[in-house]
C-alpha cells in the first residue's frame, strides 16, 4: 500500500528562461541556479515562511536554440 503524507504549503519558485547548460547543471545540483534555490530556501526558512513539511517547486523554462549561426 502506498502511504500519503499530508504536506503543508507549496512554494513555487519561477526562475524564468535559462539556457540548456544551466538547466543541466541544476539537475546535477551544481551551478548558479542551484545556488540561487539554496539561498532562497534558506532565506524563507530564516523568515519563518517555510516550515519543515512544506514543498518547494522550481520552475525553469528552456530558452529556444538560436536559429542563426554566423560560422
């Protein structure tokens, strides 16, 4: 049987459009985006807006590839 946990609030972080490389680094837990998410979560916890059982969702869109290449 699957157990369901009752979670608190859901926090959504919209990080906008980023390059494919930045998204790949985020998936590995590296790079500027991962650091930005860590900073934001730490700040929310310090302010008391994020409890232990709350869920944080990061939304990132991939920038479209450039159509024109010079060389």
